[in-house]
C-alpha cells in the first residue's frame, strides 16, 4: 500500500502540465510526445 501511495503522488505532481507544454523532464519535447503518452 505504501508504494501505491508514492506512485500516486508522482503522477499527481505533473498533472498541471498541459499536453502541449514542454515536458517536465527537460527533453525539449512536448509532454504528450514524451511522458504524457
């Protein structure tokens, strides 16, 4: 259960990123083409 909560928090951290915004990882790609797949 503790791991599930940690995973949920990681997902929630980046929910504010729009699909067409630059990805939070710094790749320079749009979020939808990088981690938003």
